[in-house]
């Protein structure tokens, strides 16, 4: 009897989640080859070292460069079909090369956590309840002594097509009651595959507003280019109706059977955003963000992969979501730095999305009121289409920006007289004030009056932040926490005092200044719990007059129609930063926060408190606006050969030992520099601004070049060198391509 092999190749190349920049070869045992057709993207169990690991097949191969005797057979096949499509596999391979990151880690990053752990790529099953014939015949009065059973039966009777476990819990029905009803023969249960699609409520779809001329022009442009690779920058002032434009384009693409990926910044994903999509589209929408459970994320992933979900709204990691009919990628607030992963696999979701769209031949829409300098440069150089919206939509007006000179003035809790007077008037008009201070906690420093001791982190070279509410000292760099102390550990004095102000302190002080006004604080501390943000926004909408105080979280995408006054407490923060991106970030933050004012019918006013009212940057931003500011900033970047005109890579080494990291990078520079192309420039090694973080001493080398090719060559050499040299040491290294941090 002849045997037919379903897998012809004798070897597979497998990606494993290990920090090695290589694939691993395994043999395909005949027993598996006879029964299964192995394909790239399927998961396999393989022996690795003394244990076994889950890996992903990247390729099938007829030969291996290793001695065939030494190649081990794979243990078992995990999937019936690939969990990584060919399209995503190609994207992962590109990303591993571009970011010089281990391919196994990239591929595992692209998968939902449960799939990394070996869960089957299947929807979870869920019980559905149905009435039996007896259950249908039973009148509810017969159960009047068992109200929970009565409620449950009533609900199932009202759902002739079955009631899901999920729906039952939403309706607050007792599961124990269902069990009794089942025992009585009134209900039967049936496990069904979980699929949100089955339970969709029909939403009333809202009649969209009539587009203004600018919106119309942008929409038409995007529709013209909807069937090809095309990157458009939708550069529109806050409240200019950017969202409305992409909703319009999405509408058409959904009619045409396409799926759309909408990317939002990590904390910008508000219930408000989702609501807006749900109201507009009567179609399946899935979310993908870090506040969901692993199971919820897998279900969302499956709905997208099956093509059921037409709209996928997600944060950074959604760049890797499978979507067989993907027709458009929207990146909202494209300038937001949360699109860049700051540790491990340091990819930029925007850049990855553009690469993905190019491979799929579909358009990308980048939206922002304050485009990144990178995207603006691409628009100026005509690689991206530049669609501008310079009017606010509807009847809203652009807010007026005014500088408040703090020099020589008496301040009350950090507020100028003018700011306090404006707040009072605003509240009297029953409108809302937004106070912006980009520093959470009560105070950034705790100090001893007697001896000058300062509370510092044991693991990092930074001071601890005082959190009075939580009664803690907290390191904002490594997350270390300890109880707030009231006696100096050096001199035992009780004269400890705080220096500087954070949002928590401003909140306390404002509540004494404005006694009867609701004061709502929005920062990472006040929004930690799952639905806290939703509750806060609801409160904001409930009140007429209120003071909102918050950090940059407040700057992101929120629509507070009754906010008419914005106070930027410290416009100078970031003005003299050592980071060459400091100005760009400051301008983006100020413009975004200012954009929260007067978004509805009432006009908005913005006060910037500054000790440098004549500083060219602040003047330019107030009088000429972000675009002008950015174009000036770009000219300066160009003259200094900085990104985006030069491309940059930062290599970081970290060690528990002070010298080791510096020595390693010096040795690397000595060994490799002679081999680098002439136009690759190196700086370093130098120590990080915060030298020690989480107990690790950090050294850096920065390299830059006008062209990507020589830079990548050099990076490749460094990555090989470091991988070899750190095998024996306990030094960790990281490569950051297109870094956004200066470290
Ligand atoms: P952006 O995304 O630029 O901040 P939005 O799309 O959120 O702006 O629009 C701001 C507000 O204006 C929203 O409440 C939106 O419904 C409304 N809006 C948008 N376009 C129009 C229009 N053409 N006419 C009237 N209102 C509009
Ligand atoms: Zn002391
Ligand atoms: Zn720390």
C-alpha cells in the first residue's frame, strides 16, 4: 500500500519566543507528515533544551544547514489552520528585520496572549437557555414563591431564540435559578460558540451632519483613493470634524464588504469613541485594548480573523490583528507617542500600519490636529497627501489663546489673579473650566526642613512622588512604592514638607477656593479602575459648572461641550527640555489641551501661564498656530541634522554594575566603528539622563545617518556583536530603531 505524505518537506523552520535572532530547524516525523499538511503560521510543540516549547512554523524547507542527525523532530502539531496568515507573517518578518528584534518575539507579540500560551484558536463556548415544552406551558404564577426562578423563566420565555449566559448576566438573572429550572425540566441548555454577532442589538443609526466644504473635499479625495495604497494625512484643528470625515469613508467601504481597522492611542479609547461608532454603524464592531481580559481579546481577535467584525477599534497591538478583508487603516491622533512600544519589541504602530497597507494595497488615513514632525515632513515632501481642515465643524470657533505673564506676580496655589478671576466668571456663566497640569500625585518631592534629606527611589536616580490620598511615596519610573513617612529617616525631625505641585494637590486647593463647585480630577491615578473614566466623563456631562483638573489624559480626544475656559498652569514645562523633541511635544500638548475649549456652540478661551511670555516658541504657538510652529521646528531639525531628516538608532546596555554597561558599549564601538560606512555618525557611549533605573545602570550609543541602508547595516553588526558578547554576561541590551525617547 502506498503512503501519501501530506507534508512533503522534511524540515520546518520554527520561531520560538526566545531572545535569539534566529529560527530553529526541526524534522517533520513521518507520522505527522502522513496525517497533516503543515503550513507556515501553524503552532507546533517542539523540544527545546531540556524542556519543550510552543513555536510557530515560519517556513517549510527541503534542507537544513545543520547536521540532520542533530535535528530533533517536532513533538506535535497544535493547529488545524495557521494562526498567522501569510500576510501577517510577512509583516512580522519585515518588522523583525527593521527593528532588529528576535523574530520569535515579534511573532509571539503578534498573537493574543492566550494563543501564545497554547489555547485553541476557537471561540469559547457559552451556554444558551431554551424553554422546554413544559417550560413554555408553565405559567409564571406557579413560580410566585421563587421570584428568581420566575424572573429567569420569564426572560427565557421572552426569548424564543434562546437566552445566552452573557445576556442572562447582563439582565442580572441568577444562574442558580436556571439550574433548578433545568432540574424541573422547564429549561434546557445548549452550549454554543461564543459570537457577539449573534446578540447584536439593532442601534438606531444617526443621521450624519452635512459636511462642510473642507470635509467634503477630504472625503472625496479619500474615496477616490480607496482601492489602492495611499497615505493621507488628515490635518485638522481640534473639533474640525476629522472623525466625521473618516466615518463617511468607512461607511462606503463597509458597504463594499471591507473591514476597517481604527487605531486609537492607549488612553484615548473612551466609551465615547465607541458610542459614536455604534450609533453610526449597524455592524459588528470589536475592541482590542489592554483593559480587556485575555479571553475577551482572543474573542475579538477571532471575530476579526473570521471577517465577521467589520470595524476593529484598537490600540497599538491591534496593528497585528488579522482581518482577511481589510480595506482601510485609520490612525487617529497619529502623533501620539503611545503608538510606539517603549520596551521589548520597540515598534511604531503607525509605521507598521503603513507597511501593512502597502503590502495589501489599501489606503491609510492618519488623523491629527497636531501631526508628528515625521508625518508633516512626509506631507511636505508629497509622500503623503495633505488634507487640511482649518475650520471648526458646525458653529464652533477656534479658541483664543492668551499668555499670562507670571513674572513678579503673587500666585494663589499656583494660579495667577487673572486665571482665578476668569475661572470665577466662567463658573458663574454655568460653564466648565479645564485646568491642565502634566504632573500627577500630590507633589514631586518630599524634603526635610532640618537636614535637607530628599525622599528618593532606592532603585532609580529620581525623587519619589508624594501621593497623599493613597498615603504613599511612589516612583513614577520603576513603580516602586512605600508608605508615606512623617519623620525624617536621617535626622528624625518631623519637619517634612513637600515641594512642587501635582494634580492631587491642585484638586485639594481648588476645593477650598471653589467650595460648591464639583471638582473632577482625571489622571492615571483617578482612572485606574475599569469603568472609572466612563463614570468621570458621565459626571462631567451631568454638571453645568465644574472644574476638571488633569494631566495629558485630558488632552486626548475628549469632547466636553461645556468647557469654555482652559488654564495651562505651567506652559513652560518642556520648554527647556534636553530632549530635541521637547518643543514638539509641548506644542502638541498645549494645542490639544487648548482644543478642549469651546468645542460646542460657546466660544472658548485659553490662558497659558508662563514666565517666558516673549519666548519665540510660545509666541509663535499662540499667534500663528501649530502648523507654523512645526514648520519652523522642522527647519531647525534640518539644520541640526536631526530626525526626521536623519534616521536614528539608539543602542542601550544595562547592568547592575556601574561600569559594565559603559565598558561593553565602548568595546563595541572600538571593534565595529572601522567597518561602518563613512556617513554613519556615532555618539557615545554616554550614560542615560536617569542613569540608574529599576536598579540597572544604563549606557547608550546613538547612531544616525541620512540614509537608512548604512544605518541598518551598522545596526545589524551591533546587534550580532552584542548578542555574542552578552551571552556570558548578565548585561541586557536593547536596540531602539527610530527612538522617540532620549532615555
Ligand atoms: P475632530 O475629530 O476633528 O475633533 P469631530 O469629528 O469629533 O472633530 O467633530 C466635532 C464635533 O462637530 C462633533 O460633535 C461632530 O458631531 C460635529 N460635526 C462634525 N462635522 C460636522 C458638520 N459638518 N456639521 C455640524 N457638526 C459637525
Ligand atoms: Zn532630616
Ligand atoms: Zn524607581
